[in-house]
């Protein structure tokens, strides 16, 4: 660890720092409860709390400023986010340029309307506020997790919270009268959804919890595996799995089981992809070197296959079947691509999908489509392709910082590994569903990405890049 980092880590945390950390954990625990916070009042409450936490962080910075250059790794992401915010505001203001639909509406009403590039400016401002809310939680998590103990507390909280919600979901799953809180569960009654309404949204949340528990198991092995011989490696790993890591192993089993019992095809595919990436990162990370990693990967593989065989039959049946939902998605995507072609430069305004899509909806697609099952296409339609690239570029840049941290970190490498794996999970599922539009999922991911970026800086002075050996038990 560098001298500045060592001094910072050795200083006791001030009360403001502790309050911010515990408040952030309280938000993570609360956000899944009211249907994943997918209700206007719950969404707004998350935004208000984010403003308060940012204010608390600003107060902490005035009392104890960060060391010079601490913000530098975030500058490209902040620049892209700033340009994106400015564009969304520009879309929503009646400054002269406007979408052609405003002219058609003026003709129908017989009076001139002050139009904007967004066909629903009010919705655009509301969705911008929500997007900034997620950014605020990322910043707060990044500040709170620049100390290793803060990052550890938040990551453990994500694992524990995910396990608790998984247990609740499994209890309701076996109940003869399944409910979500005190409401009768009238949809997805045969699937685990915990406090979420949609099984796919819960599957994404459960997948993040699986990754959190797994990296905590790996962290115990990194710190405590005896590397003196093959026998000592195996015995110490077994001792750790049934000892120090037993609760994380329990959480891993519970969250994995709840994920499979959600019977979400997209959730299973994205979680397996994220899990595969996590194992690869652990295998190649210099800070996690040692022959124990092959044993660990083998154990995870065997455990995953066992859970799949025991609980995944219904999910595999759904993978083999061609449902009506699967038949409709290509038609919806084709219509979305036509809509993007007509609005590829300026977009139709953030949050305007439900208003613009009926103009392109095929006649053989029945019902009201309020959300696309592909966040990339939906964002390209609403923002325009250039602005959508700013949104995607911001996330990719931050994930890239985590990937660099996997190779640069000489300790606490689990944080960038977890953030990178979660990014892959979210990235895959965003092409299959709209889980990132569920606040509980988005906030949890933003916080996990924040601690990953915070812990991606080099933990040793420049010029001393030799990896340290994992301590023997």
C-alpha cells in the first residue's frame, strides 16, 4: 500500500463517515422492500435520500478533504455524464427545435404548441432525476469505499441483504398462499420473486447477491489458504469453507437456489455469464495467485451443476419452450429499430418509449407495450444514438477501471472483480429485459460499481509491482 493510502487507512473514521456508510447500507436494505422501489413514491424517496447523502459527503469533504488527485480517475466518466445530462435537459426544453409530432399535435388542437425534442418533457425530467439518483449513489459509495474497511462493510451488506430477501422469497414460494408482503401474489405465483413483482427483475438482483457471496468466499480463501503443499491447500480450503466462510457459503447456496427457482431464462443466462467472468478474473488476478484457485473453480463448477440438477428443471423446460413472449420480442425489436432509424440523431426524449412506440407497434403485437425488453434499443430511441453512446461509455469506462484494478491491485482484489462481474451480468440481462429500470437493482449495482472503482487503484507504490503471496493460515 502506498504511504498516503497507509496513512489514510490507519486514521480512525469520523462519525460523519460512519453515518454515511450505515445510511448507504440502510438504503440497500430498504430499496428491494417496496416492490423493488418500482413505485413513484419509493423512487422519489430514494432520490431525496441520495441528495441528503451527497450533502453529507460534501460536509465530510469540507472537514477532511481528499488527497490531491483522488478524483482524477473519475473525470472522464463525469465529463460524459455531464454531457449526457446537458443533452437530456436540452431535449426537454422548448428552445426552437422540436420533434415533428408537436406540429401534428398543433394541427389537431388548432393552436400552436411550444414543442421540444422530447415528446414528453415532463417524463424526461422525471427520468433524468432518477438517472442522477443512481449516479449519486455511485459517488457516495465511491467515497465511502475508498477505505478498505468501508468497502468490505458495504460488500458484506449486499451479500447479507440478498440472502435475507432470498430466504423470504423461498418461504413464500413454498407457502400455500404466496404473497408479496401482505398483498396476494396474483402473477408469477409459481416463481420466486421475493419482494419484486417481476421474476426477471428479481433474478438480476439475486444474481448480484450470488456474486457478492461468492467473492466473499474467495476472499476468505485468498487470505487463509495454506500454500505449503497440495494436501495443506485442500485441508485448509475445506476448513475455511466450513469455518470462516460458512455463512457466505450458506448465502451462496440460498441465493443461487432462489435465482434458479425464479425460473427466469434471462436471469439464469446473465448470472452464469457473470459467474464465468468472475471465476476467470480470480484465476488471472495477480493478488489471488496460488494453486488453490483451480480447486476453487472446480468446487464452484461442481456446486453449480448440483444446484442446477436439483432445482433448475423448470428453468430448463422454459429454455426449451418457445413462449408467446419469445415470439413477440423479435417483432418488437424490429419495430424499435425502425423507430431508431427515424430518430437516430436527436431521439424522442428520455422516458418517452411508452408514447412513441404505439406509432411503430406492429398490428400482430397486441397489448400496450410500456417498456422494451432491451435497454440498449430503448435508450438509443429515447436519447438518440450519440447520447446513448455517452451513457454506455460512462458505464464501460468505469467497468474498465475495475478491470485494470484486477491486475494492479495487490490486495483486496475482490472488489474490482465483483464490480466487473456484476457489470457483465447487468450488461447481458439489459439486452434481454428491463431490470436496470427497477430502482433496487440499479441502486445495488451502482453501489457495487462504486466500491469496485474506489478499490481499483494500485495498492503499492509505483515501481514496486511484485505481487504479494497470499498469507498462509
